[in-house]
């Protein structure tokens, strides 16, 4: 297996180089040039393993220049002692067929933990192979959850620095506090005056600026990324979809005789892309259901074949999905186009220049066969939270509620009610104000009073990482213009 670029497939690198570099030189994203197909015997073995064993088995297929000992070191280091009850991805069954895959039982209470606990191990192991002793500088743009998970994962990791940019008015109070209070001598946090797309565009611009790369090299440093543009961030997400399949098989093998669907609340397209790759590897996934909030650029794209970011941007109660430029869609376009790097490069150039592109009828047909797109606004999100708590006693956060709402849309539209995995991406306590307003008329005067009131009203337990934030010291207060992100980077690195 080699890794090729979505914009120039003549570029071929090892896994260590893809992970260490993060982004190809011309701006493309790295993808494997082949995928292992898991057969019945593979799944039988996987069903007998715990999550660590499954992660080791699956990630080994992608890490072509890692030794078995190195893969095991990375996986055990990431998943031992970091998640509630040593279960990173448990399933809660609602009714007969809604399998809620809870991905928020890690140190930052968000699904990003499952990738960002292992990425520092993958990145430092990769850097030793290919980076010649350079310090790795991690740049991150976040819509809320990636930032804290990356900061936590890379905190005081040797020979790394990490800088996170987030939209100053585009994250929840709890997400903001999680980032601004982060401990560690190698961590840096800066809010920007703009939205997530501005932060993401700024980071990509810095990444691909040759003068900036030269300046870093002169200081014995090089960039890498903790966003899902980095294959080392994306590959671990494949694991939990295959693991969910194994858990459902272990529960009842006949239950999945017609396969299963997957619903993902989607912003940057990485999480649902991981589900597609799980399908590509052999998990019997039928339909990939892409759930969006009011920023429904992906819903429109799936339904029309036209991607158009030239639209109003909404700040919603599901802020991690407040995105109009979905970076990982590029990998899916590469797949759907039959690895046509020139076509992908043109689409991305058109998007950068005009804010829009349209795929061919052939690609649209393939996309519609794989995906269903749906969306819901804030009012419907709150109604869904109330419904699932009232009817099932299940408390969902604002992103999971979007997925549940679109799941119902899909079943009502198609009549397809086969077993479905619904990705639950964050603890409801990260969005306590909104969740409380959905289930109660009671109000509190502060964020942590709201958290305690939510716990009292719903008889659910406050996650320990959230509880610990109440007395946390805010370390980072810097806000910069989006045009000044590079200066903020240089200031943090003292270069």
C-alpha cells in the first residue's frame, strides 16, 4: 500500500510520510491506493477481540511501514485507561433498530477522542522515521470538538507544538472553556474573528505557503495537521464503524441479515467518509445517511450534484457542524470519479475561485446510490431532543439530535427501517444550555449551574471531564483577525 494525492496521483508516499506531512505539497489529501477487503474469517476474528484488538487489526492494514510492535504501542497507548469502562465506543439500543454509537466517553467528551488519542502516537512514530529530528508543529482549525481533543492528545508530547484556531462566536461556552483552559507547555490557542471556514481556509493557506515552510525548516520545524485532512486522524475513525458491526453481530447474527445503515451528523465529511471506507473494506453498510443542520450545503449537494458555498452562514446550537466547506468531501470525490485527480483538482480550484462546482451525472448517480442527505434546523433539533428523552429516556446532544431527526426523515421517505448505526458525537453536557431548554422550562444563571440542573432534571450523570472544568484557570484569551493567523503562529513559536 502506498498513499497518493487526490490532486496528483503520481505522488506516492508511505504511511509515515502521509501522517507526518498531513497534506500533499500541491494541496491534495492523501488516500491509500488500495484497501484491504475483510472477509468472513477476518470478521470472525474481529468479533472475538476487544476494541484495542480490533483497532490494532484494522490500523495494521493501513500502516505499511510500521512494525507490528509499533502499531501495538500506538493503539495500546491511546485506548488504555482513557475511556469510560475501557469501552471507547459502546452502543445504546433504542427500540428495535436504532443503535446509538456513543463516541463521547473519552477525555474531552467528543467523538474526536477516538482518533486524537492515537494520532500523537502515530505522528511521533512517523516523525522518527521520516522527519529527521524536526519538531512537528500541529496546526488545527476547529468548529469546537477537534480543538480540545487535539490539545488533550498532544499536551506535552515530546518534540511537538500545537496551535488551535477557533471561531470566537462559533463554539459553545463549554467548548470554549475546554480549549482556553488547556494545560501543557507546548499548547497554544487563539480565537479568530470569523467562522470555522475562515479558520480552516487560513490553516490550509499557511500549510501550502512555501515561504512559511522554509521559515519553519530554518528553525528545524515542519507542519502537520490534527484535522481529518490528516490520514492518521481519519483511519482510526474507520475502526469504530467496523467495531460497531462486530458488536451487533455478537448480539445477534441474524439481526444483520440485510446489512445496516449508518447516520452521521456531518460537517467536514470526515466521520461519514470513515463509514464509507468501512463499507469499502467489507462491512455490509447499505445507505450512508448524511445529516446536516441549517448549514445544509451537503444536503443540497447530495440531492442536486452542485456544491455551492455561496449562501448564508448560520450559527446554530450544533456548532461543530457549522461548516460550508467540507474538506474531506475531496477524498469522496476522488473515489467517485474513479481516482481522477485532474477532475478533483479542477473542482477544488473552482470551489476556491467561485465557491461552487457541479459533478457529472455519472458521479451524481454513484453518490445517490451511496448517500441520502437530510437536514434540520434548531427548532427541530430541540424537538428531537425532547422526543427521545420523553419517549425513551435517552438524552442526546444537539448534534446527535440532528442525526436522529434525519434518521426519521430517511425511514419515513424510503420505508427502509433496517438496523441503523447512529453516530452520537458528543456528550449532551457540552451543550447544556440548549439541551436543558429542550427538556425543561427551568433556567440557571451560569454554565455550571446549568450543568447541575440538567443532571437533576434528567437524572443523568455529569461526565468527570466536564465537572473538572468548573475551577479551571483560563490561560488563553487572544483573539485575532483571520488575516493575522500566520503572525499568531510565528508569535506562538517564537520565530
